[in-house]
C-alpha cells in the first residue's frame, strides 16, 4: 500500500482482503467485487443495508482497484450510493445498491459520466434539487475512453426522475471534493505499480554483463520518479484525512496538482525505461499509464486547481 493512512480496524481488514483477492483475481468483475468482497455496500450505513465506512476505506479500495483497472465504475457507484444515503438514509433503493444488484452513477456534469454506460440509476447533483433518475429516462451516448473504460454523455430531461427531499445541503460540494480525492488515490496505486514494474524490469534487463538498474543515470531517473510518487502520495493522504474539515478544498487542490505532475513523470519515465516494450499491449504498463492520463484529464485545467489552492492559502 502506497498511501500511509491512519487505518481503522475495518480499513486494515479491507486492505488485506483486497490484497489477497486481487492476487487471485487480477481482473476482478463487478459480481466478484459485489458478492465476494461486498464493496458495493461501502459508504452506505449498516441500518440502510450497507457496511458503512468513509474516506479512509474509500481510499484503501480505490488505491487497490487502480492497477486492476477496476476503479472507475466502482467509484462512481460508491459516491452516488454514499450521497443518496446522506440525503435519504431510508431510501428503498439503498439495499439493492449495497448488494450490487442495482448500479448507480454519480452525475455532477452530464458530459463523460463514469459508470453511466452500465448503470441502472443516475444520481444528479447540480444547482437544482438532487434527483434520482432511471437511466431509461435519459438520452445516453456511450463513449470509449483512451484507457479502455466506458463513459456516457447524458441528456437528462429537467423533470425526469424523483426529486429527493431529504437533507441535501452540502452533498454536491462533498461529492465535488470526494471524487478528485479518490481519483488521486487511484492514481497513487497506478503509479506505485508502474514504479515497481519498472524497477523489476531494470533489475532483469542486462547490458554489458550487468543489470541496467546499476547504471547511474537510470538510478537517478528512478529516484526522480520515486520522489514524485512520495510527494503526490503525501498530499493525497492529507486530502483523504481532511474530508469534512475547513481545509479540505485546499488539500484537494494541492493533491490534484501534484498528482497531475506525478502521473506524467512516472508514466513517461516508466514507458521510456522499458524501451519499445513500454507501449506494447503485452505489458500492463501502457494500459496503466493511459488510465493515469485519463484520470488527470478528468481533473480539468491544472491552472484552475492552482488558483483554488492559492485562494484557499490566503
């Protein structure tokens, strides 16, 4: 685990269970994550049919799912289900979401909605009251992303779905920070795997009768990549533990900016150090780098996060 978080007993057990499961199932399926691990109930209170958990448990799961390329749809479902539980903790749909028999996607912006291509429900959080909308009520255009994941462009009628009349104050703001924080954690998992795979490759590839890992210029390159991961991971840890505090906005923007830089430094370095193999389909490295690039593209302009960081620092 790259992120050094103050793990609860539940989070520690979850981390260990995920590690064992992913070792045996490197390409996990939705039914596997739902039925074998119960991950769809995370963030939904036990009284509503879920398993509870908050920011730390979310970070543990998404960091582990990142290298398995299984984090995108799960995160959208998790955040939407968690938000619904915050607004209407007694909603009848929550039990189905917790067991994974129904799928939901979070809609903060109708363009390129992760998880919407396979969801049954949409939780729309915009300037109006939150709405729970069946996917069948929206016009959807599925898009294949650069990293192989699927998103959807949505057109949602203004009067579609169920208006949620529960306690929705601050839920959209929470989601707008929880989503990038979790994506930073996912990127941390991806970067750690890319760094580990590159180190292993350099120790097995030989030139002039010795592993190329001994070449000083490559050792310096690996040190730069490792430092980028340490910085991005540290700020991601801060953003995770700051959830709900006055400094959360500031912490999230700092983590996003550092993650944007680190994904490029580590991803480009890993591909280059692998040589021509770094861009082939036979290695998982290329797919992980593409996923990292898709994550940072979803953050939007780096300058916007720098501006918010500076504003919050004043």
